[in-house]
C-alpha cells in the first residue's frame, strides 16, 4: 500500500509507493526515505561534486605555470613549476606519450626470446625466476618482498627445498 510522506528538506508531500517499499526491504533498509525524489537527487549531485582535489584545496586555487610543450611546441599551462631537466607536455601530447612510449618492466624483453615457466623443469623454472627477479632489481624496478624471496635468492634454502 502506498504511503504519503513529507520531505524534511522542502516540506513537500511525496508518495512512497509499494514498489519502492519492496525495494527498500530487499536492500535491508528499515527506514522510509525522509526526502522527496527531487531533494534526494539534489543531495546526491551535491555529494558527488563535493570531492576535493589532493591537498584539500579547491582546483581553482591551484597555481598554474606557463610552459612550452616539448612535443608540439604549443604554449600550455601546467600545475607544477617546470624545472627544465625533464620534458613538459600539453594534455593531448601527454596522453599520446603516456600511451605509446611507456614500456612496462615485464615487456622490456620480448616474450618470444624467453620460455614460460611452465615449459621448464621445476628447478630450471626456479632458477629462471631468480634470474628475472635479479634483472628487475638491477633495472631499479619495484620487487615485492615476501616469504618466497628466500626461494629466489638463498641457495642453501633451495637445496633443502
């Protein structure tokens, strides 16, 4: 049975239908809505737009600095002080550079030149994992540390394995 409720924001009457009541019950919501659909939508929109950028300051107050794009040469504005030792890109060139020039560490060596671990005997696979991890460390890539790290680096542990 439909219920007529009063919005606590605007004071308008609204109908809480049988279908909405069933929906609320199916979601485990014990209380009926206290705002009308318009006020609920306005509140959601306000909450969605209330996110603040990092450092807790509004995006409008963030200082912008003039720069010249290293790829296309167009003047642009960036939210950091360019130092001159690294290239600065406009937003469109940054997107192109980001999607085309960054090679993930796992893609540094073509996969066709190295066998997969499944193709190797267990001891050889362990040795290959250890070698690949050592290569990643030498390149400066981040390497997770966990209990199995001893399996990769400690030969004494490997003998008793």
